[in-house]
């Protein structure tokens, strides 16, 4: 598996809008490498006769009956919002910013 370098960590932090110091970038690059090595070692052991699982213990989803109950009106839902426009929550734009 390809190594995760300092540039990759810095790019991920930038995309996530997380400010990291140079020391943190170096540390996280090493930690990501350790994670990637662990994933690679598991991939080497996995064979086609072993089914893929997301959890080692079989799990069952517990569903409740779908019952219609009273809900908030649009006005009630927006009443606690800092900003609303045209009946919708107004939030600051984050995509497309440089």
C-alpha cells in the first residue's frame, strides 16, 4: 500500500479545515503509515473462502414499529435557527471557498 506522507496529511487537514502544526503533521503521517501497514497485513491474511464481515459477532438490527406521531411545523423548526430564509435554514457557504 502506498505510504501516507506529510503532504497527504496536510492536504487532508486542509480539506477538513483542521489546522495542524508541523509536528502534528509529522506525527499523523507516521500514525497513518502504521494504520496502512495493519490494513495491508490483514489483507494478506484474508482469503476468498473467508466471508467479509463488518463485525466479528453476528448482529441483528432492532426495529421499532413505524408510527406516525406529531411533528414540528416548519415555523416551529425554524424558530430556534440563528438565520432562516425562504422557509429554510440559512448557513454560511463553505464549498467553493479558496
